[in-house]
């Protein structure tokens, strides 16, 4: 736009219009910034709640893992005893069968 042919009054009017447009833009930016700030606070609260839930879940998983390890250890111990007992029972049965066969 060529401003050289404009009168002083017209230039002042153009400048006032530009100032109004800039004010509107700044007001919109300020409003948007306010909305973003509110959204950030809401997001922060949600993340804090999620963090609490995740920490509680993590504790429960750790407890369950410890219980599984304990149960696994007990099962291994039980199986080792069971295998030994089964072996001794089989040996005893074989001895009894052998004695029975020898006697007959």
C-alpha cells in the first residue's frame, strides 16, 4: 500500500486500525495462553494421579513376583523330596519283587 498519497487523517486512521488489529491478535494470544495454562494444570494433575496408580501397581507386581519366587522355591524343594521318595519307593518295590521271585 502506498502511504505517500494519504492525508494525515487517513494515516492516523490506518494506524488506529492496525493498532486495533494488533490488540485483537494480542487478546487472542492471551486467551489462548490462558487456555493452554489451564490444560497444562489439568494434564499435570492427571499425570500425578497416573503416577500414583503406576507406583501402586508396581508395588503389587513386586509383591506378586516375590510370592511367585517363594512359591517356586517351595515347589522345587517339594519336587526334590518327592523325587527322592518316589525313587525309594520304586527301589523298595523292586526289592520286594526280587525277593518274591527268588523265593518262588
